[in-house]
């Protein structure tokens, strides 16, 4: 069996029991070095296959090759494996193989949900996830989605908001959002959520300092009803109180 | 301390360690009867405050009143407490109180993520969450969001897709989606996910039988690249394989 496991955002406290059991009971673990370090005290004595960043295809192929020999193997992602993680790639590659591989996807807490809980309750109404990485999605498609989401007043979770290679994507996305949303719209930023260096911040589109944001950050842009109370970002569900 | 706890979709295997620890260590548990039943073997000997459906405001007020006396209390939601759950309402009501209450939101696996894992990997590209319940959001706002999400080719997760009181909302939403997406677009349905009666089904917009769908179902409408392989619903991330 090949298990595709979402570890949650970082802390083992946010791992599901099913993910923990699979890691404990599986002898071979495949993963990107940073993710393997998140669980290093759980994997003593196990066989590790560790690959570098952007080694996703190689990593998935190795996991499938091991599973094809009949062994149990777990490939790990941070967050949820099915949200910009390894689950899709594993299933795509498995579909190209002649041999049938048994695959089980184990869900996890994705970064936006953990960041939201630590920021308050920003996702209480309809929301979108948009990745600002154009490595695999054309930038025009991404901007069209940002435009549509802002126009329809979704709460917007921006994944991969800003990196050295893409320093201006967040600014460009916010400029599109400002066509429809006020500069006073509340923005929450969760950086290294559920990890020792975690920083959470609630600000507005106008006051956001994009240089504080990197690839380990999640940016959540509120809807027109989102407000701040006692330092927390709250999107009302719509109850009359 | 008032803990707002997401239990995950049903099975305790999908509960996070932090949620489990809070439930175990907190003597007073507040919740809707159905959610309390999900964890009945964990709450023996505890003080329970159980309210009926649509008793959300009353339930949250009770939890806040108990916390105001200085006692620890946990209010529970299924899935994630911050996604159409109790976290927002608790924070909204706390903001109206004179006394400061310490509140901690414990994230959980929301229904769409669990359903996605069991259906395959449909959320590998940008996606939206839209609730089709118009109890608290005007139907025009909901339909505008469905329109925007379909036009920009998001994967669309529909929460509260269909109930006795709203038998036609799903059909109306699919009719809007069909303005932009093909009838052959893949749809995944997760019903009672991670519970004993779970049924997962992969179909298309054209073949979807809406009478099979109820309030315990999540409907995930794919994007134009979503396909089915070996019975699983896969939205490609965009790797060149």
C-alpha cells in the first residue's frame, strides 16, 4: 500500500490520529527534507528516501516504485496532501503505470485552516484558495481567478504569496483585489503557522507590508464584512445577534 | 479558557491530537447532540451542555457564560470550527461582552478535505467553498459567487448542497455552472464522509442524480482539467509528466 499522508502545518499536535498511525506503522518514508524533519522523532530506525525541493516527480516515482514491489510506503506532504501537495501527482503517475498500486490518501489540516484558527475566524463565509505560483498555472489564469474572487466578495486565501523568484505577485494580486475591495479590507497573515517561529498578524490591504511575507506565509484577505475585534480577524457568518 | 474545537468530519481517526487532548482535559463540553455523539466514548463523566439544531446562538452564549465564571469549557463543531462552524459566532458574541474571555480555536479537518482524500485528489488546483444555504447569506450573493467561481474555472466545493427545505438549490447552482463548464465536468460526492454510512461517488454534472444528495453530503465540481482514473477524481496540478 502507498499512503499519501498530510502531516498538518507543522506541529505534531495538528496531525490527525490516522496520519500518526500510518507514519508509525510504515517502515519506508519518502519525503522532502523539510517535511521529514517535522517528524524526525517519529521515524527513528525507518528507511528514509529524502529528496530536495522541486524533486516532486522523482519523489513520487520512487514511492510508486517501492509500492510496486509489494512493500508498504508512506509519502509525506505538509498540510493536506491533496491541496497543492503530493496526492494528485501520485494518482496521475499511478495512472500511467501498467501495474495497479493500492493508494490511500490520508487527509490533514491545510495551512489556511490552521492560520485561520490562529488569526480568529476569517473563513466563516464563502472563500477561495488561490496559489500565486505560476510555475504550473499560467499567470493570466491566476489573475482571472483573483479578479473573479474579489468581484464576488469571497474571502481569499493566497498560497505561495511571495518568494524570491516571484517578489511582485502578491502586490499584483492585491492591486486586482483593490478594483473591488476597499483598502481598509482586513488581511490576516500567518507565517510559519504551528511551527516554533510562528508570527500571526492582522492588518489591512493598505497597511500590509509585503516584504514581511514569504513562501511559508498564508495571506487571508477578508470579505466586505470582515472586522477586527480584540486583535482577531472575524468574518461574520450572518447571524442576527 | 473557552476552547472552540473542530472534531474533524466524523471518525476520531481524523481528529487532531490537539483536539483530542482538549476534549480529554476539559470537564465541560458544549455541543449539538449529533456532534456530542461522535465523541461519546471520550466524554464519560464530563458535564455536558447539549442543544438542538439551530440552537447555535444559545449554545455559544452558554459556553461563554461558563467560561466567564472562570471554568474551562470546550464547544465542539464537526469538521473545522472556523468553516461554517462555531468559531466565528463565539468570537462575535465575545466581542459584545464586557468581560474578557480567553478563547482558543483548535483547527480540524473540514468536510471538503476529507471528502477530497476519499474521492482522489480533486483539490490540487485553485478551489472555492460555497455554502448553498441561504439562511444567512442572500441567495443572490450565493448565485453571484457560483457564477464567478464557474467562470474562472475554480474547482467548487458546495457545502449544504441540498436539504428538504432547499431541494432545488443544487440544481439551480449546477445550471449556473453549466453556463461555463461542460456537462461532462467531473463531480465528486462525499456523503457521511469518515462515518460508518460513508458513500463516495464520482460522476459528471450531466449524470448527477441530485436526489441522492442531502445535508450530510459535500459536492465537489471539478475544473476543466479534472479527470477520472481508476475510479478516482483527479485535478492535475500542472506538472508535465
